[in-house]
C-alpha cells in the first residue's frame, strides 16, 4: 500500500519545480492576489508557498490531502469546462507521500488559523491554532526523504541551481498571465525575484523582462470564429533590435493556453520566427484562448503539455498573426 502510493506519487511529483507548480496553482485557484514562495536548500529541505486566498474550511481539512479529493469539480461534465488549474485532487496527496507536509490555513469565517500536520497518506495527524492571516501556507519539508536516489540526484549542485532557475521562470510565467498577482520568491531567505501587483499584461511583462525590452512590445489581438480561437499577446516590434535587449530574458517565450503556462512544441516552432535577415527571435508572450472543451490538459501529470482539438487551426492562426506583423517568413 505504502509502496504503491510512493510509486504513483513519485510520478506526479518529480521535482522541486513540480511541487512549487502544484502549490502555486492551488493558491491561484483559491483566488489569491499574493504569493510568497520560499525555498531552503534549493527546496530539498523546505518548500513553502503562502497565499492570501480563500483558505480551507475546517470541515474539508481532514480530506484535503486524501487522494482524489478535490473541491473543484463535482461531476464528470465539469471536466469539459475546466476553469481551475487543478481538478484531479492528486497534488497534495502526492506531496505528502514524498515529504513532510504542514498546512496552515484560515478562511474569512475563521477567527484564527489552524496548522495541520499531515502524514504520508495525507491524513491529519495533529492540529493546533496558529497566528497567520487569511489564506493558506503549505510547507513541504525534507523532499524525497523516502526516495534517496532522487534526493541524491537533485542534491547535485548544478541540478539544484537549475531547479531554482526553473522555479523563477515558472513564477515569471504566472506573473505575466496574472498581472494583479504579487509574487515574492526567496531562497535561503535571500530575495531571488519579486514582482509587485500591476494592472495589465504589458506592465507585467515589463516587470518580468526589464523596462528596456518592454519598449519594443507590440500588443497583438486576433479573434476568429469556427473554430473559435483568440490570440492575445505581446510580440517584438518588427524592426526592434532584439539583440540589444537584456540577454538573460530576451530568449524567453511565454506561451499559454487558456492562461495555463504550457510547453507546446508546435506552437513554439511557429513562434521562433526566422526573418529574412536570418535572425531568430521569440514571441514574448502569447495566450491562445480556445473553448475549454477543446483542450485536453490531462496528457501528463504536470499538465504542462496540452492537446488541442483544433491544433492545425491554432497553428494557422498564430502564423497569420505573425505574417501580418512581420510579413512572410520561413520557418
Ligand atoms: P486539486 O487542486 O486537483 O483540487 P490538490 O491535491 O492540489 O487537488 O488540492 C486538494 C484540495 O485542497 C483542493 O481541491 C482545495 O480544496 C484544497 N486546497 C489545496 N491548496 C489550497 C489553497 N492554497 N487554498 C485553498 N484550498 C486549497
Ligand atoms: Mg491542485
């Protein structure tokens, strides 16, 4: 029983990045406008995500980390029109199976927050009142303590640093798609990156990419019917000298499908325009919006790969937007 749980959980939760992603998405689903992500020892000793969202009701606490418990869908049909990042009720249960989890939470109705300590199977083993404000703080301690090989793998110093960088990139993606979100990211109590609450995607992109490259941003809007596809984003201005933008961020392409940060090889391929000059440069930010019923995000446990029902139409739409901006080009 324990072994089965460990094995299946270790496939959902494969890295520090995964844990952060799941916790952050839970915070976003809870309607938070503020996120604090803290890592200690590259996340191997402690991953903490604090939000100011709706909190977890005392009545739900005993089941929150039980496998397949979710407060987000109540029937099969809901799966066809997902509006939340989470829906499988798998993340908290899986994180419990590979680390020590402590959840502190307070809803608007609660007088004080409650701190719950969970065991490997996601059951509450102890609870006590605590002093936090409204929202939820989830701490995952001693990651992969029961998967020594994986812990060893991530303890490699190069791997560790890569992982922190990936966490930062992921937080940047949420920062762009959710401008109203305030984010603070620390490692061993040192500030790695932060972003204040802003009002629109452009300002958010500026905060993420740095002001110099933002001057070259061109807003893009495309809307079509049959199939229904919208594309919203910021692309580099046709004649802007992208080589002059700050080097570490200019190579970033943030692609979203219905607001979900995704890796989509085909879309990315269309985006990496090779202009006549032979230069390749990325699209800075693009959100492809399609009816929820035409996306399948259930391909991989971490939901970063999506299957689009009208993929060819989406690729064509992206391409036509690019051509209208930059003229014809070849890939
Ligand atoms: P899912 O996100 O797929 O529903 P999870 O295992 O990630 O499953 O979370 C289980 C449940 O715990 C959620 O459905 C939600 O009710 C609750 N929960 C988890 N994290 C938070 C949070 N930060 N704020 C409010 N509720 C939360
Ligand atoms: Mg979740």
